[in-house]
């Protein structure tokens, strides 16, 4: 049974919304892998709204396992997103440190030049 199908075969609005949340999360992960953090941020706002809509009503008991599996998949993708974010933050910190060293070296060079 797919995430968007209930036991009676009708499509649940909550299930459709959760499926949409998973697709948004996959897109966020794709953008994060491409170092497009602006797009990740935009999608996070959409995802937050969709999650609020999805869980505004109780989950039907018949769909609890499907919702659990979908949420587990989303959490797994979130872990990868966090890992990518941490790596990007570390890279920015390294670049900032390198830039400071370059600025210091350049300042020292210019001071030496002015003395001659």
C-alpha cells in the first residue's frame, strides 16, 4: 500500500500532504548537496507549513504504520541535511580563517612597502 492510499483505496488528504513533505525534503537534500542553501531555506518554510497542515488532525489508526515509516524516512533525510550543513559551516569557517590570514599578510606586506 502506498503512502497516499488508505485501506479503502481512497486517497487521504493527510497522506497526500505527508507525501508532499517527503518530496520537499528530497528537494531540500538535493539543493543542499549542490550547496544551494538559499533554496533549502525557502523549501524549509514550505515544509514547515505542510507538516503543520498534515498533523493538524489526528492520524487515522489504519495509517499509523505508513505515517511512521514516512516520518522515519524524513528524519533520515534530515540527518543527512544536518550533516551537509555542518560540513558547509566548517568550510565557511576555514575560508574565513584563510581570508583573515591573507588580510594580515597583505597588511604586513603593505607596511613593509611603505617603509621603503
